[in-house]
């Protein structure tokens, strides 16, 4: 399993209703610069910084060694459905 898949599975394991999309931002397949989009109802009522902190907490060990940089986008499932209609 590569680092992109590992990050996606880790988030989904911690946030059961999450829709997770992960991409390599650099494109050289080093998988150390990730863009992550997470949609979940767990974000309802939380400020953006709190939403991002939830993701950072899940990935904190990977950020120490495997992931060099991460760009996070979070939203509720309703917002995700709106954006993808």
C-alpha cells in the first residue's frame, strides 16, 4: 500500500462517514506532498481550524516521517453533494 492509500484508509478508519480524496501534489509519485479532501458530517458545527486539526491529529505520526507536506480541504457531506451535482 502506498502512502496516498494509507492516508486515505487511516482517515476513513477514524471518521466512519468520511468521503476522502487524496492526491499527490508533486506528481513525481514520491507521495510526500499530499492534497486531501475530506467530507464528513463530523465537521458540522466545527470551525475550519477544528476540522483541519481533526485530520492533522489522525495523520500526526505519518507527518513525522512519511508525509512532508499536506494541503487539507474539509466540508460537510451536504456541501460535498452540492459541489458534485
